[in-house]
C-alpha cells in the first residue's frame, strides 16, 4: 500500500515548482488556477519570490499548497499511481484533502491564504514562540510544560517523531520550558524562527475565524481516507472535514501517531508530494525501514515513474 503525504510550513524554498511548470502544462495550469483564485501571480511568488516573501505565513500556506497540488496532478497524470491513504502535516492536511477530492483546489487556496493571515493576527509578534525539543519523551515533556507555564500557555504543538517534539505558547513560558528540558536531559532544545505559536491554545481567535470561512464550503466525497492531524485516525466522512480543520489550528499535530496509524493499516511506501523532504526523514525515524520517496522535480518524478 502507498500513502501520499504532504508537507507543511517550513518546507518552502524559492523556485519551488518552477521546473515542473516549465515541463508540464498541467503544473503550469495549477499555478494559473491559484493566481485566478487569489488575484495575484502565484507562479511569480513561488518561482521568483524571495525567501522573506515566502516566509510570510499568508504567502507560505497557499504557495506550498499550490506547489504540492501541481506535483500531485503531474504524478497522477504521468504515473497513474493511486494512494490507499493520504495525510499532511498541518497545512499539508489541506493539500491531502484536495488530492482525495474532498476540497476544491480554488476553495482550499483561498482558505489557507486566510488561515495564514488569521494565525499571524491571533498573537502579536514577540508574544508567542515555538521551540524544538530533542531527546525527551512526550510524557516528560508534557510535565515540563505544565511546570513551566506559570499561568501562561505552553504545550506540545507537533509530535514529529519519537525524538523530536515542538512546543508552543507564550514566549516566556517556552523559554522556561527550554531551560527545564535541558536540566532534565534533553539532547537539544532551541527556539524556532517562526512568527507565531502555531498549534497552541493562543490560536483560538484564528480557529474561530477559520470556522466562518469553512462554513459555506462544499465538501466532496473522498477517493481514499485521510489521516487527521488532530486524532491520528483515518477518516473519509465529508461531514467531519470542517470540524477537524478548525480543531487542528489549536491542537497538536500528531504526526508520529499518524505515520504509525498508516503503518498499522498496511502502508509500506510513503510518497512525499511537494517542496522539501522533511516528512520522508520523519517517516524513517517513526517506522524503521520505511520506503520513502520525495517528488518535487522532473528527476524525482522520473525516478518514481521507473
């Protein structure tokens, strides 16, 4: 069995998607559809935009989604590959839902553009922070966050792999948690260069605004199940999409459990579709010996087709 997995924020890079768009009309058309939906040139942002432009959350989210769907459509056209399951890391869950037919692409692009804005606006710059902690198990890190909170918010935000967990919350609480984690044997604990404390309770205003945007959207039938970030369970019920995407804004991304769920269901190969190869690396750590492939260029597509 094969799973299609889609990257989230942080995987972007200038020039992403350009080579495929130059070689495949379907990829080029995908960037044009995104431009039409948003009213600005998505190809220019992805192909020629600066790292600084691409790092702005309201740009990053639609840019990664567009690139991922351009790659996905070309894979589908050129190889005929069909997945048994799909999943995406945070923002990537929107890409997964587009790929399985649950979300319309133009709707998804517009929604994640707003989602990025809502998440950025939810907490003033400097008030929140995120940090990666390596070498502390999840139970101990939950305790550390509770000790560090002192009436502020800090909690696990991304369970990325057995050895890497990201925490998020108020900047002071995050820094206290870093210090405690180091005292209690963490191999590494460091602040991340992000602009907001994503996937924490501080994102509640963004979740409420996203719910309003999602409310009128039409949800389609799933071609295969998607493993949700919130509970790491495979689902294919259209009426659950909106609630899970709203919950996801404040809830931790349970990526390690999501990969374990797919493994338990018989997935043997993970194809990471879109910019970067972070998820391939995580899958290999979560399930030893995982067969992983990353596709975002003509050469990686050719290797997949072979």
